[in-house]
């Protein structure tokens, strides 16, 4: 099956929802594609038992005239079309303009015990909880960095978990300096104050991080490095996340230039969200971590741009620029402690899909060579976890993507117009 859309939006999170709604308001035929069963993305993940937040429901209700393509995953690119897979088969979706609202994923750093059942990402456990994962009565330790830790703790408490501690790796001086800057963003200041009020009684420690998790067949406790020495805490669940990393795999397949001035590259865009490929735009976290407000504003900008309404997009730039400054402030004040890069030892599993230990990667200077010799990065996640972690640890940058972007059925691969050759991805 082949379908054509004036504007095709990839990702139904806040940025994608705003882009689709805005493009449709200009009379365009719009397709909104997402791998999840319902729109909302990671930040607005919900199900029948756990309804979406009001802002999310309003955004979803505003999708009149938009074809919502749920459970659709992009597998490969074919010119100005995308090969996608869905439960009933596959399809080729062509487009006049393309908006990449592919969002971000958590940065997970390996440490002894991080593969034990009961250990997840902070955002990962939050998402599971929103979809009904049983946490009532469970003792939960939350660690890592950034405001996501508070949001995750709030969600877990609402679902009956016992949050026994939140451990922020940034020192108290950095967090307090960040808090003082919130006066420039009153809405965010109120949001932060509300979170702290709802989490009254939960210890919130600074300069503190999980050094080790232990247990026989599942998690039983953790060792936490604090400014006052090591601390042992018994728990049932551990959620650790060190911020977010942009999802750029599809952009790379399309040939979009990346901004690699940071450890984790994002899609390079101009002031109006144009990528280096004509008629392809990137909005939200794909263009750099900025948060919910940035995603919604840039989604609207991208929807205007994709339909040729440059003036309307330009009018949103001052608001977007202000919110982007908030993202830069986050990166500055929650920079990771170098000690986190030393937590894993030679016996620590780095590639969870293929059971590759850190010691097995000694001597390799690039991801391709390591992959060929050890299978590191060849599992179902295609290096999204281990490749990103190794880049953060300074071992080597993650290799470029190649199709299929996600595990796919053989019937879908058989439908590709051309199969990628090794020569085409020699740099991968």
C-alpha cells in the first residue's frame, strides 16, 4: 500500500501533536505516525485505566482532519517516502514535507548490578507505572540527574509506591543556583514548587548517586555514594536516569546533518527548524533537549513551515528562544559528575542485548570494529543503550544508523525497493 501526505509527522508526542494540528489547520493532508498504540509520546503516555493529562487530551482532541497512524514504525527510507511497519503489514508513505518529532530517550550509564530485575530507567519506570505496572507498596529508590527524577517520584507515589529516596548527582550548590534562575520562568517555578510540596517527606539528596545494586535473582538493595560516605538502602525497585539523548536515527538515514558539538548529537536546524535536507524539519528534543514547552512551540513552528507559512512560524521564535535558554540552563547546572564514568568495571555488562562486558571492549577505538568482534550494539535496541552509554563514557562515538531502524518482519524487508549494501554504510 502507498499513501501520500502533504505533511507527514513522525512522532506523536507534544511536538508531533502540535505540528500535525498546525499543519492541518492550513488545509494540508496530514499523517501523524507513532509506534505507540495511542498519541501522547513518552511524556504524555497513558492508557484506558490511566487517562491522559488535560493538556495532552486537549492536544489529542485537536487532531481533527489528521490521519493518526498508531503502531506504525519507520523501518527505512526510500527517496521522499518512508517504509513503515504496522500490525497488519507494511506500507510506503510518501510526503511533500516531513516533520521529525522523534523525541528523546533516557541516558543510562552502566554500573555493577544495573542489569538486575527491578532496575530500570527513571523515565522508564514512570512510563511503566502510567501503563499499569504494579508498584503499590514497593520500596523505590530514584537516582540520576535532572527534574525528571522529581516527576518520576511524583508519578510513583500517586500509584502507591514508597519512594524511600531521591538521589541527585549534581551538588547542592548547582541545584540551588538553578532554582534561583527559575524566577525567569514563573510557570516552571510553580511546577517545581508543586512537585516538592507533593513529595514532602521524601528525602531529596544532592551530590549523591547509586554506585552499585545487589541481589541474588532480583534487586534487594543499593549502595549510594553520598557527600557523607557510602550508604546502603534496601529496596524493591531502582530507577536511575541521567537525562535525555535526542533520537536522531531517522534523521541520519535521511541524510540530515547533525550538530555534534556535544557528546550526544542532535539534528542541526536553522532558526526556523529547517534541516539540511529540503522540506524536512525537526522539532522538539530531536533538535536538542529542551523540554515540554519547547516541544510544543517548535511543533507549531514546524507545522507552519511545512505548509509554507513562514511568517507565522517566525512569530513564535521569541517564545521558543526563551524556552531554549531554559534547556541550556538545565544542561549547565545538571552536568554529570565525572565519577559516574568510572562506575562500571571490566566485568560490568555494557551491551545488555548481547551480554558484552566492558572489559571485552578494551582496545577498540570505534563502534564498527567493536561490533564486528564482540556483537556489541547488534541486539534489538541496535546500540541505542550501549552505544549511547559508551559515547558518554568517552570510549567511542556511537555508529551511524542503517536500516532497519527497528526489528522488522522479513515480509517488510522484502518490500524495500533496494536493500542496503555494506559499502553504503561503511562508516556505520
